[in-house]
């Protein structure tokens, strides 16, 4: 594990002549523009790791045979059933699929905002530019922190689907996990992204307004489905409840942080992960709603299998992955004493 054959170098500038780029005293601002772009690029790496690992694990699970399905023989003409008939293997594959496709939708959402920023600059509309810049700034630490952590999880699941074979170099699955590991460190660790999100973007800069604004977007999308007694309606009601909970969590941390300066640091990673799970839920709900609409319209019937897969993957996400947000909610509100009370000298006591 570690960077190998990477195009990095030590650069020495002794005696070199420097040329000012941009405005004086605006260097830090320019650097963060570059860094934020790189952070979204690293988030895309997380999506790519999940997708590539899924592409390796799926055909293996369809071809490799082991035991019989618990509910009875699925392929009686074969000596054993394929791995994909076993529920736990399906859980791992669907987790990879949900992370890859949900993450891709999140990145597309950010790309759309970036396009709107560019258009605002072209039009000379500074107010619009500021609006979209703030919105993209809210997305950025969530995408970078959450998607790289989930991409690493998906890469590890790819190895797990293979079993012992997954740890052998020739299959390529362990390389994905090695490559994925650094994505949580590049351009600021997950902890740094979490501090940026909670400490700067949410509490300091907007006093929670960025969460409230995004919540409004979610609720406007969910409202038309809220009264439907259908799986789609249930999904949207769950999303609405999570959105309300997100705002409660933000407010509680804000109140506690005013009395305990360690609260932000101790809550930040769990807050980021909670935010990531809710944001991905929104993008899965968007995909499911559009897929259901196209399926019902009868247009493009050749794509009905694609639409069905989207809806069922969304249902898996809401049933099996989104509930993880509960643990992050509770942990984010745990007292800071659990983290800070131990004296340094006691850390090494076995």
C-alpha cells in the first residue's frame, strides 16, 4: 500500500524569478478555488472505485458457484448455485451499485451547479454567481468526504465477494482497494472536510441556512408523492423525516457548540456522514421518481429493465443503507467528554 510509480517530484526554487499570478493578497482565495475543484475531482475517484469494484464483483458472483440457495435450488442443472443467489452476496453487490450510481448522481448535481455558476459569470450576474458558489461550496466537503469513504467501502466489498480470491493480485480487486485508500486523504482528510462542512459552511458562514436551503429543495421534490400509499410515497416520507432530522441535528450542535468549543470537532465526521447519507437519499429519490415516471409513460419500453433496476436499487438504499444515518445522528450528539476526558498518559494503558 502506498503511492508507486506516481508522477510526483520535489521542486527547488532557489534563485528562481517569481511572477505574480492574479491579484496581490488574493493568493489564498485562488488556492481554495483550485483546492475545491480538486476535492470534487477526488470525490469522482470515490465513485470510480465503487463502480470498478462492482464491475469486477458482479460477473464473478454470476459465474462462481458455491452451495445451494437457502430457499432451494436455483440452478438445478449445475453442481451448485451461483454466488449471486445468496442474500449476503446480493447485499454487497447492491451496496456497491447504490454507492456508485448514487454517488454519480451527486456529482452530476454538483456539475449542474458549476454550469450555472459559469453562466452567471457569462451574464455578469454577481448575485446569481454568489448563490451558486455558496451552494457548490456546501456540496463540496460532503461529496469529497462521504463519497471517498463509501468508495473505499465498496472497494473492500468487491474483495469480500471474491472471498480469498479477492486478495490475490491477479484478479485486480485488491488493487482497487489500495488505490481507493488514499482518496480519503487527498485534498484534505475526511476530518478536514467535516470541519469545513460543519464548522465553516454550516455554523460560521450560514448559521445553518445552507442546510435549510437544501432541505427546501428536497421537500419540494418529495411533496407531490407525500400522500401516496405506494413504495414511492413511503420513500419520500422517509426522506422528508430525515430532512427534518438533519435540521434538528444542525440546531442542536449549534446550541451545544456555543457552550462547548470541542463540540464541533467531536461531532463533525458523524455530521458529514449523516449529511452524505441524506444527500444521497435525495438523489436516489430523484432517480426513482424519474424512472417510475418514464416506466408509467410507456415511452422507451426497451429501457423498462433499466427503470426497474433504478427503482429497486433506490428501495435497497432506503431500506439498508440510509438507516446508518441513525448511528451517525446519535454519535454526533454524544457528549464531548467521551472523546476528551482521557488524559494523554492513559492512552497507552492496555
